[in-house]
C-alpha cells in the first residue's frame, strides 16, 4: 500500500511537467486566427514582436510564413519519398522545425547572429530565423518589408534563386506565395484588433 501511494504521489508530481511540455510543443488550436494563437501561446507574441523589431519584418508576414511551412508543428519534417509507391524512402531534404529551415541555412543563421544554441524546434529561435531570412531578402533582393508575396518566393527559392527568377515558370509556387500573402493580410487585420490587449497582457503577466 505504501509503495502504491508513493507511485501515485510521483505520478501527481510529474503531471504538471507533462502538461507544461504538451502545451509548449502542441500547435495552436486555431491557426487561422492570429489573436487566438497569441492568446493561447503566452510567449509567442512577445517573441514575434522582438523579431519584428530586430529584423524590420511584420509579425503577420513571419507568422504566415511559419503557417505555410509547418502549420506551427515544432518538429515538422518533409514527408518521405516512396520507393515503388509503397516503401518509405528518404526525405527530400533535412528541413526541420517550425520554419522548415535546412541544416546548412540554419548554420548560416547561427554564424550570422551568434545564436549557436538556437534550435529549429523552438518557436523563439524559429521566428528569429524567419525574421533574419526575410531581412536578408529585403537587402539582397530589394524586396519591401511588407511584400509578403516576394519575400515568400525568396524564402522558398533562396536569395540567389530569387534574383535569377527561378520561380518564373513555377505556377504552383506562385499560387502558394499568393496564399501566404493573403494569410499575412488576414493576420494583420486580426492583429490590428487585438495587439493593444496583447501588449497590456504582457505587461500584466510581467508583474508576477
């Protein structure tokens, strides 16, 4: 009986940790509403706002990029290829995490920013990466900060590919970029309606 009580006590102690871990890694319940996302994920607005300030890229553009890349799944990977249509084969790339960043590109981000401890499956690091990448595209490709359509094309093709216009004949990619741009506009309208309360909420929580 004593042994069983000890097991129950340990299970109860572990429960808050498990719940906290689940909340930290599960995607938002409603990925269509930016206000709902930020209300559910307490730290995300602050981290997104910091990235926007640092990299001169709108929060809505960065969040629309993450939505397209991973639907906010922290450990997302590209689906495996198929061998003979049924046997799981290798993945087409080593893209990983919220931002679906390639390993070599992530290392370039780490060298550029000094964020060597950053992880692709950590939201704060991932949105900082997206802000950094879009800022690089702004400079190297002469894209305006709020031009989500072209920023996404550069995100997908790389700055060199964008400047060579490798997307010119990729109609499917242009459709995706239009979808990301439309989502960014929707996210921005939503954020306009709730950002003041999100800022107040951060200040309120910061008292504790």
